[in-house]
C-alpha cells in the first residue's frame, strides 16, 4: 500500500485557517439543506468506492485498502469515523481524498462537505494516536471538530460522531 503523504503542521494550519476564515463560502452554490443531504449521502457511501474513483494508487494498493476496511467490518464513511480503531492508512487516504476535493473547488465537490470529511479524518487520526500526537496537532484537530459543530447543516449522526471524537 502506498504510504499516505504526511501533512505537516504548517499544511494542517493552512487548511484550518481556510476553515475558520470561511474561504470559498461565497462561491458555494449549495444551500444548507442541500449540503446536509449531500453529507448524509457521503457518510452512507462506500469509502473504498470513493477512494477508487479518486485514487492514483495501483490496484494492489486499493486491494490493500479494501482488505484493511473489510477486516475491520468498515464499509461506509460513517462506519470508518465511528470505528474505535480505524485503520490509520485508510484515514490517511481519506484525508488525502478530502484535501484533493477541497483543492478542486465547489465546481468539483462542495468545499464545505469536503472540509467536514477532512476534519473527521483529522479527528479520528488524533483520537487513534492519542498520547502520541504533538499537542499542536491535537489542538488543530479540536479546532476542526469545533468548526464542524458550528455548521448548522450537519446531520445528527455526524454531529454525534464529531462530539464523540472530541471527547
């Protein structure tokens, strides 16, 4: 499996800054109700299928992601983010996937929706590595979670996931 590209603190802080400053919000063609419905759909979607559509990885790497997910009984994004010990390599790929979607802009994928997926992967990674992450990265993940909770269009299940990851 291809090793997920490490995101340094500076890159994480740049993404966090864009979240907190609401960059790209003015160009979003989506209303809150639409974003909420799209989020519910995304959370019910297959992680493997999404990564497969977006992935520059080889078939072998995708097969390894499939094995990592199926061995943990994970199929959807919601199941990944709710899992007590999600595969770290999959979280890294989901973070890369969400970052790619954010960079594509709202014409490719709703930016705020991509931000939520990114934030959830950060929160999961921080929780999975609790005690081993530098405090700055943990604090960044906490800010991502707070940003998510401030979004009025988050559905109840996703809001619950964020709160559990922040605990």
